[in-house]
């Protein structure tokens, strides 16, 4: 597992190299360096986006009658409760798109795109890229 501090310092180094290449480096050395950085950056982004993919899911809006759940209805098992909720016209099941990764780590249960994808997309589409 790479150290997050190492990642931060690698990114800082890349940023510096791209912004102010060494005056000692030749034109082709600078270009090779920039290409190396770009390839790694693209690979890193792809690795992140591979985790954050949309997945179809269902949100349940449980009605008042079933909202109390299993705890208060001791005679009802979890399976029985689920069957009742499925059959209940007041309990609404709504299809939704969630992030397959963020759902796992409980950041964003019921939204797509997730904050990670929004952050990446916003940065990539902002234009410029040298701030
Ligand atoms: Zn219900
Ligand atoms: Zn996500």
C-alpha cells in the first residue's frame, strides 16, 4: 500500500516539473518527462474511475405502518416484514442509480455521480488545467 504522503509529494513534484522544467533539461528530455507524467496521471485516474461505476439499485420509502420495522413487531421475522413491505401500496420502491464503490464505503447511498466522480469530472472539464 503506497504511503499517501508519497503520493502527495509525487504530485507536487510533477506539478513543479510541468510548471517550471529544469533549464538544464533539453527540449526532448522535457517532453519525455511530460509524457511520462501524463501517462501515469491518466493511469491513476483510470484506476479511480474503474472503482466508481454506476449501479442500479432501489431506494425504499417505508410507510408509517412498516417504519417501526421488526423491532416493535416481535412476531414478524425480517423475511415476513420484507414481504409485507413489498406488497404494501404505501411503501414505495424507487429505482435509482448509485455508485458501486461509494455504496460500499457508505459515503453516498443514493446518488450518482458520486462526489469523487464529480470532483474528477469537474477538474477534467474545467479547461486550462494549469492552476
Ligand atoms: Zn407499508
Ligand atoms: Zn463513488
